[in-house]
């Protein structure tokens, strides 16, 4: 058993430089019964844009605060202690800003041990400790509550979560042991493992209460007063706290091991075995079914020390910084004051993609949206789909009745192009062919104002060529969404040599209004994401046509840690789309990109690959096997060779993209891959991974990053 009081924490002093300290002032509150509760308020003195975080100095101050309360509790001066936060925020977790200064695995272990030492004091005061979670509580913020005796939550709190697995680590201040023993293994697996892997999903307060994380939930209006009154009732015995999800002996013996086994199988099928943190978390949750709290905390100490010093955490922090900072301040975006105000949106097309656009624009911008197509039947079908999707959102409670009716009224359809005259922003979602896109833009340009913006959602065609026949080519901008439109957070904004700053600025402002992250890219084949995915898919196809078995090819890609194997990805994107992109890239760069005429033959089939229940590719369909018969060679490549080709091909392509000025810096390429292709955080996008694997050195004799982004080591 670790005695945290005997540990020297001075090596962590280096992390305290520049820390925004969250202080822990105390005031006594006399409860209605006359009892006295000492209320600690965590506050870093900044507004809500800079959440409370928990660095070494913060934790040391909190420890001193709790130490000062212990003798007062023993003397009977106070009957309880409570901890809450500044307005809207309890705490956003550990301060990870200077984690690179940790220096060694021993020091990384100290971070875990310091949190355990300090939070453990909440259970050693001699009086009950209450956590009043008045707002955002992430990671260590939630673990403060878990270490307390009782917990309440504000119904309006922004989010509650243990997001550590998303960042390549584990809940290391009690969460991995305390949570499953509070709410049961299945709920804990959801919070600790599943949610972080679903694009870092957070819990709403009501969900967290339903899971049993909190003992009471109160509206925002009188949250603190209600919590104090409730605490008084608990202290006096008039309120009995019942925890219905707390696991009993039967759950520990039967349900627990089964749940862990099922979760492990799901992880292996969904993300493979490369990511370390989900499996480390799974191990901790498994062992939490028995043993003491001290043993559980010691396991967390070791797991956190191992992960914090590893390559995956270093890459994850790089990726997190890109998403949190760079994505919010797009490089190359003109002054937003130049943007044209968008009061009406036009969408050319009424198919599935166009309808998804319409739904997104009307929901987020809440302006009139007009769709058109070749005939009224297609327009009516598009409108019906949009209304149906609005109805689904209403049924789920994500829209109230009035808003749903308002949105339906804002979406209209027509075959009369003259009705586009007052649209400020018009985007096409028609067939991926230059001539078709030129034609529809030529028709619509006759009716719209001279300063109205035109946007193309092309995935790989030249935006400049699409606009070549326009009277005002400067108004055209590439505005490339990713599928599914409502979910994927990236829009590649493509600038041609003619694009005006007003058009570009409008595109960035619209993207932000849609809740998307925009990255500026030059008008180059495939832009960023599709160019690199075409490299990945092309190398997979090349190996197949050399005669490599399908599953060997799929396995070869596993070490990259991609969310999908290449042929599962092609199946999701669509074989026709994939064939078109490969053609575009092979035409533009025939010496570097692979395409095969059989791609188009396969694309005509109703089913190309067979999959198991979890979506894993298991083999070719019978029809695909027939197409491929006689078309493949007899020189299969090994897994290592395929992986090396992919790594070197990506390194070469990224270097060329930077040399060509497709994007300003390599960070923008990684950001595009993370946001547009769900490239793993544990890789940091692509470039840190390629540096670590030696591909950058092999291809161009240098690395993308100086120094290389890697873990601290032992």
C-alpha cells in the first residue's frame, strides 16, 4: 500500500511554472438546522473562457485547505465540508499544458500520486464531504466529486465526463476504481471507454444522474441553496441516499467479467489493438471489482505513469492542441468583416447530399433554404426527406415543436431558377463531373446578384476549372464537406487564383455558423483528405491486384491505427466515389497514384465485400471474386512491405503538398486528417507517426517536426 504522505513531490515543481492556479478559498455556511458546512470554491480568477484546471500548485493549495479543515471538524466547529466551483465550472481536469516537462516515468507517477493524495483527503476529514458540481466537470474535476461522500449536480452543467481515454491516458485520480464501484461495470464502461471513443462524447447532467454518478440533481436557478438544504437533510437523517446502481456481490461475480469480455471483443473489432489507453482502462475497470481502494489507486498510478510517458499520449496532446486551438483560428482566413451577410441559401440538387446540406443550413443558420433539381418529383422527394429528418429530431426531443415547424417552413423547393435571385450563398451538390457543375452554375449565375457567393462541394475536381465559364469566377469557392455531413466536423475551403477575399471570408463565416471547422487549401487535386486517402486506398488496391489476399492487406494497415481498414473505408465511402477519386488522382499524378479499371467494374456490383456483424471485412463477395478472377497477379506482397509502402507514400505526398503550398503548414494536413477522416489522435494525424516510424527520413532525409513528437520514455 502506497503511503502518499511519505512521497517527495518536489520534482513536480517544474510543472508549476506558468500554471494558472485554481485557488480554494473557504467560507462557513450555516445550514437551516444550525449545522455549519465549510464551503470550498475552486476559482482561478479568470472568466468562464479559462476553466479551472488542476496543476501541482492548485493541488498543493487544496491539500492545505483540506488539512486546515480537519482539526476544525475534530473540534466540532464544522459538521460537513463541500466543494464547488466558480460560475459554470467545477474543473476541466488536470492542467496538461506543461506535461512535456514531466521528464521521466517516475515524475509522471508523481502526478497520479499527488492527485490521489489530495483527493483522498476528502474521505479523511472526519465529517462528510459533499461535491456540489455546479458546472463543467471533466476528468479530475469529476474525480473530485467521486472522491467525495455525496454529490449533487446542476441540471444546466455544460458537461460531465472522464475523457482521458480520448487523449491516450486513463482516469488516474480515482475514476477507474471509484466509478465502477459506484454505478456498476456496464455504466462505467460507457463513461470511461465507450464515450471517449465516440468522438469524445460527454454526459449531460440528467444522464449522469440517471447512471448514479450523482445523488441529487437541481435546477440552475437555486442550485447552491437547494444543494445546501439537501446536504442538511442528509446530515440530519431526514434524507436517505439510495444508490440503486451500486454493484452487489452477484454483479461482481457474474456480470462484471462478462461485461469486460464483451467490451474487449468490441474494442478489438472497432479499433484494433494498437491504441493502448482503452485496454489499460479496461484492465483497471476489470480489477476494480475486488481489492481495496488503496490497491485500486496504486494500479492507477502505474497505468498513468506508463501512458503519460508514451508516444501515443505525446501525439494525442499534439492532436488535441490542433483541434482546440488551430482549428478555431483558421490560418489564411480573411478578415470576417469582409464576409457577405447570408440571409438566404440556395442548394442546387435535391438528392441525399443536397438534402443533408439543406437540413444542416436550416438548422444552424435558421435562414430560408431553397433547393432545386431537374424535375418537381425530385424536388418533392428532397423536401419530404428534410421534413422527415426534422420530425425525427423533434421525436428525440432535440427540437421543440415550434422550432421544428419554423425549420420546415424555411425549406422550400422549386424548378424555377429565377427564385434564386435573392440567395446570398449558393452551393451545388450535383454529379461529380466538371461539365455538369459548370452547366448548373452557368444557369444560376444569370439570376443571382453580382456579389452572391457560389460554392462547390467537389471532392477532387479543379475548382478553377469548374468556375472557368462564370462571368464572375472570383465569387466561386470550394466548400468540401465530409460524410456524414451532420457529423464530420471538417470543411475544406478551397481557394482558386481568382477567389476574392469577400467570397473566401463568407465561406469561413458560413462554415463557423454551421458549427464546422474550416481549413484553407489550394486548388490542388484531391485537396488534402482525399489526396491522402487515395494514396492509402490505392496502395491497398495495388497489393490486391498483385495477388495479395484481401485479409492480409487489411491486416497490413493495422499498425497505423486507422478507425477503419482500407476496404471497409472504401465500402463506406462508396465504390463509385472511390473509383472516381482514384481516377482523378492517377490522372493528375500517374507516377504516384494507383488506379485499376476493375475499380469501376466492382463499383457496379450490389455488394463488393462481405462483412461480419461488427462490420469487419471478411472477404470478397461472390460477384467481386468473379470480377477479380484472372485480373490479379501472382506476386503477393507481405504485410511489412505493404505497410512500408503506405508509410513512405504518405510521407512523400505530404512533403510534396507542403512544397506545392496546398496548405501553409504540416499541422493543417494533420488537422484535416483528424477532423475529416477520423485519423487517430494517438498518431497525431499522420506526420508525427511518419516521423516516429522513420518514413520521413527514408523519403526526404528529414522529419516533419523538430524535435520529433514522441513520448518522454523511462
